[in-house]
C-alpha cells in the first residue's frame, strides 16, 4: 500500500469561496499530501483525488452510483492499483437527525458505521447553533472505534482532522477513511 495512506493523522481543508469543492489534505507538518477539486455541472458526484494541485497523478476516485439519491452510495477506487476499495453509503433518513454513513467492502457487505457524536449535539447543530458547534464523528467497526473525524471551528473554511487509531487489526482501509473525510466536507459541509 502507498505510504501516503499509513499516517495516523490527516488534516483536511475545504475552500469555501469557490465555484467547485476544492479539498486539500495535509500531514502533521503542513505538507500537502492530496488535492481534489469537484467537477462542475456534473449530475453525479465524481471526485478525483490527486497527489498535488497540478493533478499530476490520480490516487483515488469517488463516484456516486446514482444522479440523485437520498441514501447515496459512493464507490471508492484506488486509481493506481485499479481496484475497488469499498463503498460509502449515506443513511438518508437517519442523517436528517444525526449524520450516519455505512462502510461497505468492495462486494457491498457492511463492515462498519460512521455516526455523529451524539443525537443531542446533532439536534443543537441543526436547529440552534449551526456551524458554531463543530461536527464530531466516530467510525466503528466490530463495535470498536477505529477513527475519529473532528471538524474545527473556522468562519471562512471547512476544516477537519482525521485520526486513525492504532491496533485496529487492519479492519479499516485508510483510503476509505480519507474518502469519507472528503465526502463529509463535500456533502455535510455544504449543508451548513
């Protein structure tokens, strides 16, 4: 596996004042690891992740299965290895109250879930405080927390930390976690 996926922490920034979703992912030293810009006027989400802003080498590919789908499913591909890594599926109705995503293996079998920290905080975010109360997510596989997604408060851009836990016995493919952070910034962040 590419060493870029073996880090314990990633920091994602989404540019807010842009016609398209522009995402940058950094390491702990502030080095740019990955860059992505959503394509404009696409009916289906089509997100490509590259090694740099010049889009020299494509690393990952996120593709929505349907044009409009309340419980959208996104296929995740490793562009270099040319393999399907897995599927990320938003839980539509449940996400109206508390954001939740299913993590599926390449054959669409459930392996884990990502959910917002608590229903009470989720309701406060939706109906009272909005983005003043940053989102916090836990990714669980086999009822074990394997990753944390923590939004940082910032007035002018969307920022998120992704922490991958050690000793998860290889349960989580870090490529899925990185793509999930991008989707959270693209979809959940857009709703705020």
